[in-house]
């Protein structure tokens, strides 16, 4: 009997921990919906509105929307790619890599094209970085472990093979088609494939369905988003001169209360079956309260520590972001890296400079002799270089790449172009024409 009780208690504790972890990963809107759903299922839960945002009105953040693939909309594509880069950096920060391997991995992420492919090659990249090729190859293998699968592939075939190996490791027919008959498959030559491989038409068709389910463009070009979604900022950074406060956004989170009526019934003469029902619902309600409190406390502690380490951001804004690591935050707060990762992912903070994902303050950036600089800082440097350029000889992306390298910022020409366009600055040829127009008045 005692053993059975211990097993039951451990199972209940495990369920409680799992629920707390799930709640920790939710953003404000998701959590608000979840609490409401729980109240509908549990009569002991009573909800009351909260309004804890006071002077700092919450702003809704557009994070996902349905849109068709359009090669001409380069600005949106670059913004989406940059956001994905940030997520890759965030995942990368969970690995404990040697300095050179980490540096190479960051360079590879910055060198990914609009599809998510790495086409520069390890040999060329090794020369740019001044590292051995085997170090770059090790870094590339790490990047290829990140999500979404297919990131870092050299071409379409490799991209699809990587996804197939992850999602369908035992699927031999699809693998053979991708390795040897990708062109024939794309042209619908099923009979030829069957004849040469000895596979039946049913096997070819089934493998074809699997291949078509894969994403040829891991950076989002292949599969448009299917829904529009908005998130409210989970926190706000409220600044008062040289000081600041971090405020939790409780606006969308109803307060969870325990019904006094049902608690009193436990002391009444109702039958034991009813009391057991009330006890179970009471425990679930208390668990929910506890998990939400832990989520809020953990999120606040992480945000508090982030901005204790972001003095430059507090002073000048996004160009002053100094990327942190999950390990650093986890150690200081005596939490696991996975807990910090779960708490930060999908959470936003509202600041005077705009709304930023908390993960933007982790990972990401280029390592220099002076330390790590963020993508925002590199963009700011590019902007200042162009501001000071000779109007008769505007700086090309290739020249900007060389100038950044002189400062210890090793980024590819493609990345320079992406950052320049993200700043709304046209190419050097267009800038030169604009300068001439202003000079001549024509």
C-alpha cells in the first residue's frame, strides 16, 4: 500500500512538473487561452480580470502571417531571414563549442542564402576565417543539426536528404530517388524509375508523397505561413532617466481564484464521491496557480538578469546589444539551460526602441578581438560607413565586406548586402546615380 502511494505521488509530481514546463513555454496570449480553457473544465477555478500594465500600454506584435512566395519582395524576405538567423543563433548557444568552431558556425549562419543553403563551401570559408578546413566542416555539421532541418545544405538534393534522414530514417525508396533520380522524379518519369530500381509503382508513388512533403527551402520560401497570429509583449522595459523597471504584462492573464463555495463543501456532509471529485479539481487548480506563478517569477528573473548585462543597449538601443549565452544566465540563476531556453523562446519585451524577442539578446553576433558584436551593431557600422562614403565612389558590398574584415567582423558579401537592404540603403550603383542627380539637379 505504501509503495503504491509513493508511485502515485511521483506520477502526480511528474505531471505537475510537465504542466509547469508547458506553461513556461507559453506566451501571454497562449497562456490566457489555456487558463480560460482550464476554468471551463474545472468548476473550482474562478477567474477575474487583471490590469497590471498601468502606464505602459501593451502593443500587439505581428509575428506570423499568410503570404505567397514572391521573389520581388526582397525586404520582407531579408527581414524573415534575419529573424530565422536569430533563432539559429539561439539554438547554437545551447551547444558548448570550442571558440574556433563557434566562430565558424556563426559565420556559416550569416552566409546562408535566402533558401537556407550554404553554398560558399568549407574551403573558401576557411580561407576567409583563417581557420583549418576541418574546423569549418565540424561547424557546418553542427549547423546542420539545427532546426528547421535542411539548413546548411549545399543544394536541393542534400537539403531533402537531410530532412528525409531526420523524419523518415528507414525510407529507402525515397532516398534512392533523391540520390539517383531527382531529375526523373521532377519530370514525372515514374516508369523509368521503377524499371531501373525494381520498385513497384505503388512504392514510387508513396515515396513521391513523402518527398513532396519535404521543404525545399528551409528558410520559409517553400511553405508559406498558413495563419495570421499576433502576440502581446510579455514584458516591458520602462526607463526613467538613468534607471529602469521591468514590468510583467498581466493584461491578458486572468487571475486564478479558488471557489470558496466548493472548498466549504469539503467540510459539509456531502457524500464521499463528491468530496473526492472536489479534492481532485482543487489540486489541479492549485497546480495551475503554482505553475503560473513560477512562470512569471522565472520570466522576470531572466529578464532582470539580461538587462543587467545589457548596459550598452540601455544607453543606445539595439546597436548596443551584447549577445549573452543560455549557460551564463542559467548558471547565475541556478536553472538548467533548457529551462532558460523554454522560458525565453517566443517571449517579447517592449522597449522605447520597439519590441524585441528576448532571444535576440542571446547568441548571434560576430566574434572580434574586442568581444562579440551583434547583427544590429554590424548594421550600424555599415550605415556609418555609407554615410561617410565618397559620393563619386560609393562603397560596393565587396568593399564593405573588406572594411568590416579589417575591423575583425568576418561576414560574407551576401550578408553585407542583406544588412544594407535591411537598412533601406540601395546598392552602390543606385546611390551613385542618386548623388549625381542631386549634384546636377536633373
